[in-house]
């Protein structure tokens, strides 16, 4: 069983490497242009969208492979989907922790919000 799990996890190393490189580039660029807190906020937003989109894509690919009867490809995409879902959960935990430590980021100014007039 551990050998099978290690074999499945070794298939997703390129995906994890690409996601890590994307995260490093985004964090370094945004923290250089703005603040580290803003970089974390952008990173959380990007990875929420990215991991949700990848999860949906891998779900569709898994279903298609199962319909075609290709068990190996279905297993590969299922492993990728589970990985992106785990990463999505980790992103949500990071968001929760970020909002707990930075409560000023909870409320954003929207189009419907009214600003106070200065006297």
C-alpha cells in the first residue's frame, strides 16, 4: 500500500513544482510592487481560482477517461484532482489564518459602499 501511494504521489511532482514556481513568482513580484500582506492576499485569491479550475478540469478528464474505459488515465487524473482539492483546502486554511491575523482585509470597498464626507 505505501508503495502504491508513493507511485501515485510521484506522478504529481511536476504539477506541484509548477504550482510552487507560480506561487514564488507571484509572491516576489507583488511584495516588490506592494506589501507582503497584499502579496499574500493576491496569492490566496489566485490559488483559490487556480485550484478550483484545475479541480474542475481534472474531474472532467477523470469522468471522460472512465467513460472511455481507460483506467490508467482515470487513475492519473483522479490523483491530480485529489491533489488540487487538497491544495484548495490548504488555500482556504491559509485564507482563514490570514484574515484572523489581518482583520483589516475583511471588508473591501465595493461599488455600492458610500464613503464618508469629510468636513
